[in-house]
C-alpha cells in the first residue's frame, strides 16, 4: 500500500505542463526493431518516477521491446527493498508489459548484487552481449576495464555476424561535460576495436545530461545519463559537441530499419529535445 501511495504522490506532484502528451516522431513501422536507452536512473526520487511516467506513456504509442541501461542503476542502498523502490516500481508498467531491461554496470553499482539480479538480464556477468534481429548489443563494464575484458570485447566483436553492432557502457569515451569530460584512457583501450570490427553506435551515461557527439571515425556516440539525476548547465560546447540537453531529465528511443537507426530524445516534460538518423557503418 505504501508503494502505491508513493507512486501516486509522485504522479500527482507533477506540474500541469508535464501532462502534455508525448509525440512520437519516429517512423514507428510495424516490423521494425524498437528499443530505448536510459542511464543513471536509480535514485528512487520523484523526478525519476516522473520521467518513468513519460517513459510508459511513450511505450503506449511506441511499443519498444527492450531497454539498455547505462549504469548507476541503483544509487545508495542496494537492499531488496531498494531494488523495488528504485527500479521495479518506477518501471512496473514496462516490466508488466514484457519489456526487458539489459544493464551495464556503473561506478555506483555493486557488481556482485546487480549481475545476479534477474530483471537486469546480466546472467551473472559483468560484461556480455545479446542479439535482437539485426542488432547485437555489447554491454561493457567501463569501471573495471581489465585485460580479460578487452580480450572478450575483441573476440565478441570479431565473431559477431550482426549487421548492427552497438556498444554500451557507463563512462563516455567522448564527452563535453564540465564535471567529467572524455575518458581518454578508456578510449585508448576500446576505440580501436570499435573501429576495426564495425561498431556503428556507442552509448554511455555518467554525465547527468544528454549529448550527441560529432561522429568519430564514422561511429555515432551518445551520452544519456539523465534518467534520474541532472547536472544542469554542465555541457561545455567544444570540439566533440553536436547537440545536447542539460536542463531536465531525458530518455532515448530508437528504431532500426535496414541500414538506418532513427532516434528521438524525450524530456521529463514530454518535449522532443533531439532527433535524427544514424547510418549503419559498413566496413570496406
């Protein structure tokens, strides 16, 4: 009962403008692969619940089949009750609708607990891959980039037959954030593998805002770290910046149709703050 009351209070506390209808700008084709991306979610606070309400509203119009989580999935306490309050309750509608969540680990996450938490679909592994249709997604543990993991990344990418290869992790190898910025050392380890084996898109969180970077070596880089926390005004428009949003929480929707990956970014107030198309990277 207390959980229901908490959810109701969160929803009723929304400003009137928040009830504006979500508008889907994606093609929304009947047989396309639809998925979502969200990062730095697990606060359990009201704003996370508010964004989750918009997430659910978007699903009703645009039934995506899975969600990539970009780390910092649970902040603070990671008790069973905390997992309920910080994940299961805000996304209950999506979970009940059969949407699967696939988590990457962040620096605030407890690996021993999260890799074995069934709703995160990590199967006991700190890094892993899974394929949906023409898309294979590679979850990377960017907090502990061991030699063993680098070898796994190369092996998994080299053996993949998927037309679309998408990597996702917590720390951004390219970023315009004032607080953190680009993880240059991490980039040195894994970007050569992304280039060599035909990765088309890389997602990261950690920076508490949304950013679309200028393509690097033909690869599209996105940061989506404002699923529960916001670092307002933190984007520094510099060398890598293409588009961004750092004034409210947000999530991303994607639709893969052939060699095109359409995307739309939606804020807590249901505004579309960015959209576009990524072309699949084809190796010579």
